[in-house]
C-alpha cells in the first residue's frame, strides 16, 4: 500500500510522470488475464498478511459484475499491480464497500449521489518498495472513473494505517472511523473524496492523474464499438497536460 514518506519529496510528482511513460494499462477481460490477476492478488495479500479469511479463490463474483472494471498495470510490459473499480448508483449498489459499510454507502446513494469504489488493490511485493510510484499508478484509473462517470464521491475502504495517505493526496474525509471486517479479520475504515471539489488541486499537484477523454473511453466504455477491448491502453497524462497549458496560454 502507499508509502507516505515519499509525499514530501519536491521532485516526486515529476518522477511519477516520468514513470508513467513506461506504463500501460489493460482492462482485464480474458480468462488468462484474470488468472494472472488472481496470482498477483494472492502473492500480494499473502506477503502483507491480509489474505481474506477462508478464501478459496482470489476472484469473486463482483469481479464479473457489469459495473466492475478490473485493471492490470504493466511496467515495462510486466504486470506489477491491479485494481478493481466499481461504478455505484442507486439502481446498482453492488460494490466491495457496501459489504463492510452498507449503511454509509446506502446513505450516499439515498441522497442521490453516484460513487466510484476502488477495491482489490494489489501490487507485486517484490518491487513495490523499489518503485514508490506504484500506488499512484494503480489508483489512477480511480480518478479517471470519477471523471468518466461524473461521480460525486470516490470511496476508500482501507486499513486505518493508510488513511493519512488518502487524506493528504485525495483530501479524503472520514466517513466511518473503523469497523472490524470479518472477511479479513482486521479493522477497516471508510473514507470518501469529494470528486469534483478535489479534482483541480489534485491535477495541479499530480499531473499523472490527468487524462484525455479518449483514454477514459478505452478504459470504461463497453458499447458496441469496443466488441474487443484494446489489448493495452497508453496513458495520456502528458498530452492532457500540454493541452491544458495551451488553453491557459490562449486565455491569458
């Protein structure tokens, strides 16, 4: 999970963007890719001592829900991390957070909000300490989903020790202080970021979270024009940054 000590490094944002140049994303659809994701999850969770209690598989029904998007992050063409992103609406309430914090999730949805719920974060334990960019690279699809679906909140159900990272980077608010998650056998807390309010500052501080609309469509569009999903998706953060700078210069 995120290593908070890197946050104060003045050059860290530039190094994140440079690392992104060597990254590809893949929306996981094939049986073979799901097997790779399952192996990575097991390897990561076992190394961190967070394997779900009595888990028989690292894949579950939610992975195949029609509002779920499972991504692999490939660094120099090697799978290094994965995350599942859920688009949650009042009409479709399936997500990982609702299994642990149902009342809090329902309260958001009953208030008319839409949510993005990231889950199943896993990173290769053999390289995560050597590549501090991994948490940011892996969470990038979460930011993109919030923009693509115009979500009101991005949820974070996490271990309490990781809350400081999400408060500093994503200005997350605490929704539920902590609760025992029986499926894991330890406490989790629920945080939520105000997606639209947080976005401008987040993009300024961490340009790697920028993206172009066509990249977001490749990541999340399941319409007929993508009968076969793209094998890999190249990040557009640098292009989005250049276009933003050009628009600003034109206005001024």
